[in-house]
C-alpha cells in the first residue's frame, strides 16, 4: 500500500546547483504535505510543509511545490550545500482534528558533491 | 530549540520479554505519536494519543502494544512480549495545538533502536 512514493532512491548534485526531490501520492484525501530530512542515527527533522490550498511554499533555500491535479510534490533546494547531504522523506496526512497520522515515502538519499 | 527526547537510544531484549520505550515530548505539545522503521523500510505509523487516550492506531499496534502518559512529561510505548519482528527503530513525535485552519508539523525524537534476540 504505497500511498506516498519517492521513486528516486538516490540523487547526486554538485554543490551550488539546484537539488530537486520528487514525491507522488495516490490518496486524494491528503491535504497536508511535509518534507523531513534525516541524518544517520537521528530522527526525522522537519524542513518545510505545504497545505493543499497552496501550490508553493518557500523558506530560505527550500521551496516546496504542490501539483494537486497530478498528485505530485517536489522539494527544491537552491543553492545546494554539503550539509544538505541526507535522506529526505516526503510525508502526507489528511486533516483529522489534530490526530493526523503521517504516511511516509521511502526516502531519497541526497548527496551533494563539493 | 525544544526537542523530543527518547531513551534509551539502544535497547537489546530477549524475545518474549517486555520492553518500555520512553519519550519526553516538547512541553507545550498536545498530540503524541509513535512510529517505527524496520531496517530498509519506510517509517510507519503506530499510534496517536491525545487527551490521555488513543486517537488512532494502526494494524501493527496489536494487543501486545500499549501507550501511557504516566505523568505530565513522559510518554511511553510498552511491548508486552517482544517478537523478533519487533526489531526496528521506534520514533516518538509530538505536535502542538493545531490551529482551526492550519496544520502543524510533527517533531520527532532521535529514536530508540530496539534489537530483539
């Protein structure tokens, strides 16, 4: 039951260039989407989120785009830095009065090449 | 910045034994969660907890699992009789009060690695 899919298990990007990570979902009830970053031996760290009423949200070097008709979201990191090397998880939830459970993708390992 | 803290970082237990994983959520948060990640697999939801009761649980969260908030700060996950397949990273998460028209992100601890022998 893969409601959230990240089809690229890994991605390598040159330092200073743009990193684009992609995520697709199948559940049309999802209305809140998040990106988490994870280093080894640490928990997922919240990066950025977007509600389904928007199609773009920006925070510094990070921008998330949401295409509801395609059920697709992407995370853009620009410029990419060596510290961005980590596993990135896409997650989604449907509003449930605060009891939202997150459904995660399998993650994309991003490597920034100096 | 406030953090979710989990103890222990690594727990090794014999199959059939009981284990308690502990979490201290961020102090003003109201919603609490447990997730797990089996090696090589995705992070999976186990249970959500609000107002001292379970809000939702997954199929994984069977009668061997229980959660408790014994005081104002701790949130625990108990596995009564552990099985080999319970070996995983267990993550605790918490979330502040959700706005009427806005969502809030969940904040995760660094996890407890549970190894069942």
